[in-house]
C-alpha cells in the first residue's frame, strides 16, 4: 500500500507528459486532467486513513533503504496538504474549462497545471532535502510558464521579477543544502534530524538554519513578500487562484518541517526570528490590504496576512498553536482559491479591476455577491466557517506561550482582513448599478460550479472540524515529536 504515496506526484507528471502529445484534442486534455485530480483526491483520502491505522508511511525508491536512497514519507500533515491541494486543483480546472482561451489550451496549459501540482505534492511528500529542492524547481518551472499565459505587458514585467526572486532563492537553497551536507554528511531529513539531535545544534548549524529560513521566507512571502502582490495579481484567474492557494503553502510547509524536525534545539534564536518576521508580515500585509483599490492586489495582500498568521503558530510552537496553524493552513488553501476565483469573476463580468469602478453588482449577479460575502466571513474567522477553529487554537497557543504581542497582531490583522473585503463587498456589490446587464459579460456556469464547491468546502471544514480533529491532532503530534518521524524512516534499519 505504501506504493500509493508516490501517486499524487507520479500521476500528474505521467499525464502531463502524455498531454504534450494530445495538443489538438482539447476535450481529451480536459477530461484526463480532471480525472488525474479526482484520482489524487481519492488516493490522498485513502492514504490519510491508512496513516491513522498504520502510522507514518514511507516508500523507498529502487529498494534502497534510508538513509542511502531517495524516499517519500507520508504523515498526516503532508497528506492533509496533498488532499487540499488536489481538491483546489480540480476546482480550478473546472473553472478553467469555462475561462481559458482555446489558444492557451492548445499550448500545453493543462500539462503545465499538472506539472505545477506534481511539484507541489512532491514537495509535501519527499523525505530528502535535495529532492525538496528538485520538487520546488518542478513547481517553479511550471509556474514560470503559467504566469505569462496571456502575454500582457504587465504579466511579462511581473514574471521577470518573479523569476529573478525564485532563481536567487533557489541558489541560496543549494548553498544551504551544501552546508548542511558538509556539516552532517547526509541529505535524508530524518537522518539529518537524528545526527543534529545526537551531536547538538552547533552555532554553524544555527547559521545554516537561518539560511534555510531566508530561502523559505522568500518562497512563502514571509516578510520578504515584495514580489508577491504583483506576481499573484497578473496571471489568468484560475492560475492566480492556484498561486494564491498553493505556492506560498509549499514554503510554509518546508518551514514547519525543518523547524520542528531538525532545527528545534535553539528556539530562542530560530523561533524568535520566525515570530518577529511573522509579526512584521502581518503588519505589512494589513497595510497593503487596505491601501489598494485594485481587487487582485487586495486579494494578494490577504495571502500575505495569512502567511504571517500561520507562522505565528510555528513561532509559538505549543500543541494548540501548531494544531491551529494546521487547521488554518488547510482552510486557507480552500478559501484563498475561492477569493481569487471570485475576484477574477468580478473583473471578467465587468471589465473593471478597481473596486470603485464597480457598483451594484449584486443586482445582476446575486450568487457572486453572496459567495463573496461568505468568503469574507470565513477569512475573518467568523463561526461556524472554516477560519474560526484555526484562529481560536492559534490564539489559545499564543496565550499559553505568553506571545501576547503576536496574539494582538494576529487578531488585529483579522480586523484588517474583514475591513478590506467588506469594503469591496459594500462598494462593488451594493449601490447603484453602473453597468447594465446588457453591457456585462455573462457569468458562465463553470465559474459558478467551481466557486460553489469551494464555498461548500469552507462550510464543511467549519462544521466538520471535530471529525477532522483526529487527523490534525495526529499531524501536530508528529510535528511536535520528531522521533515519531525519525523512527518511521530509520527505525527498521
């Protein structure tokens, strides 16, 4: 059964390659792509169930046992993220069927979406630090192509910035990998963790951990988010939704994995820095969210706020805070995809990008309006929607850890989230209708279907928090007790 672990990465790669040879057959490409993501959802849910029964699972490639071979490791944390990523990818694909131009579909759009998700899932599952770099690069190479679909001047300008930032961060990543290999003599993450625990986290290793933190901060948009709002506001709508929902989460996942499994011995240094950066990110994201009137920029700054909020949990590192971050991470994958699809749909039907250029939209598009309102409440953490439980647990953890400044910043940022999105709702959906129904582009059924699925997702996550708690608690326990992960990987050797 452990062979199933590789499927969430292997299936998108395999079918992505197959679709390269099916360029003229758009409907076949659509069907196969959606089939891959539906299969991934089923596989991820089943593997998550297996983990509850059998503990952490691993797959050794080529029969090479760790620490010598390449391996994938599936625990509750990684599989929850793979499941959420697969659901969002499927929904964005459904939206794509009604929104992506035929010329894009014939130019390998679906192949690159599959490659993007393969990189995301591979990053969540790999147990080897060099292969984490490889999976990052697969994801980034696909994103370099997807960001420029449309060929507009602003897209090209922002994509150059996006590529430069990621090339620099990848170079720093390689330097960090070289240093850690030189220090401990292995690239297997469990083996690195074991050796660091045995020999102590030296000053050199603490410096290396700060280099890793710099890399993942760049990729996650933690403090070093200067590139993010522009890059996430220019792609076509379904691509922007995947970027906003998934790309920063890979950097966040890597930070959680590295700073709970390997670099947890000097928290007064590493976790304090993470806390300071999370606080500054919350402040910067909050200011950005209320400073702009461009719908996509507001959505992008809300991504920044979420990054800061999730990493408050890692900085505090109490059981409640870690659980809260995991809940919020899954919630944010679903709800950020919803926000970007809603904002993209508003722009598509009106032809306007600024909130004060749109008015009375709810009269012609009531479903769009109320879905936006639901998403706003969920992002603000209003019960019983999915954002509530994560915020409560992170708050509880911050109180336990005495991190009152971070607690205050986290909850003040929630007010900024609510204000920034309610401003769009009240300005763009209410008031006198500026554009008549005849002048507006009709909303397509595929758009509504995709957005309704995500709305149901945030409601289900909120109401089903108790049934999810067994998986979240198991994920938090594995993160807080690194020996569980180490024993699962190295224990049988």
